[in-house]
C-alpha cells in the first residue's frame, strides 16, 4: 500500500524537485565536460581522416596550445563572472575547466616533445635555453603542475583552505606566462596574442580592484 499520509506527500514533493535539480545539474556537468573534450575529439577526427592540413605536426601542437590557453582564460574569467552576475552557477565548473586546460597543456607539450622534436633531448635543452617563447611556455606549464596536483577535495583539506587558496594564486602568473609565450612565438600578426593579453589585463584589473577595496577576489 502506498504511504499517502501528509508527511509522505510532503517528503515526495520535496524529493521531486530535488531529483529534477540533480538531473539538471548532471546534464549541465556532462554538457560542460563534453564541450571541453570536443576540441580533442575534433583533433582525433582530423587525424583519422587525414584532415590536418599541409603541416600536421604544427596543426596538432598549435591546436592543443590554443585550447590550453582558451580554457585557462575561461577558468580565470569564472570568478569575475560570478561577481558580475551575482550567481555562483558557473563557478562549480572552475576545477573541471582548469583541469581540462592542464590536460591540453600536457598534450601540447607532449606533442611538441614526442612528435615535433622526436624525443631529441639536446634539441629540447637547446630550445629551453635559447628560444624565449619555449622558456616562458615551460614556466607557465610548471606553474600549472602544483595546481593540478592539489585540485582534489582531499588536497584542499590537507593543505587547509588558506594555504590552498594562496597556492592557487599561481594561476595568475601561469595565465600571464602562457599569453606571453604565445606573444613571443608569433612573428608577424600579433592580433590573437594581444586579444588574450587584453582579456587577461581586464580580468586581473577587476580582481585587483576588488582586492584594493577589501573584497574577496
Ligand atoms: C600552459 C602552458 C602552455 C600554453 C597555454 C601554451 C599555448 C600555446 C599557444 C596558444 C600557442 C600558439 C598556437 C597558435 O599559433 O595558434 C603555442 C605554440 C607553441 N607552443 Fe605552447 N603553450 C604552453 C606551453 C608550452 C611548452 C612548455 C612548450 C615546450 C616545451 C610549448 C611549445 C610550443 C610550440 C613548439 C609551439 C608552436 C610553435 C610553432 O608552431 O612555431 N608550449 N603554445
């Protein structure tokens, strides 16, 4: 016999929207996850169908670098967006998008080291010491490693909120270094790297402004 008491009905009423909300959250989570994975799937598809263009290695390295930078900038934009829209809706995806940015950065570096220079360590060493854009890119990559390594809830607990937050401020220099890496790499048209630099300057200015008036950043 179904329980038709008032308490049971109230409980059912409460459970209904909660379940719907949970389902909506899950759909949204998967939508964000899929959107982040799409550039990688596209790259896989182009590789399988031979659609990488005349310089496949360059296409792979650059595509992965582009998406590492784009997702890094999106991660950095989520907190100012929360203040601007006064909704915490997007902030819950910061960790996921940040981890995707790191994944693309790892694949970008791997593509360069393995496919581009064929694991030739003397070339890597010479690039790291003689080509400024590689040096700066490596600094950006190294800055992202502790962030990815401490991204779990367990690590937040272990480090303590304050220390974890302080460590995660590394994302600001990492973003700046990644944009500088792009800027130093291009030889003629600086439109794209300047676009990233302008967005980052704007985002950092918003944070600096909030920090100066004593608000959380
Ligand atoms: C957070 C780390 C990094 C980010 C976000 C990043 C991002 C980028 C971007 C946006 C580009 C330009 C893509 C385009 O032209 O459309 C690029 C190119 C490149 N990056 Fe990175 N990068 C990072 C780290 C590194 C590291 C550590 C290395 C090497 C050890 C590296 C090697 C290269 C190379 C070889 C190119 C292509 C140069 C060319 O085709 O002439 N990057 N990267």
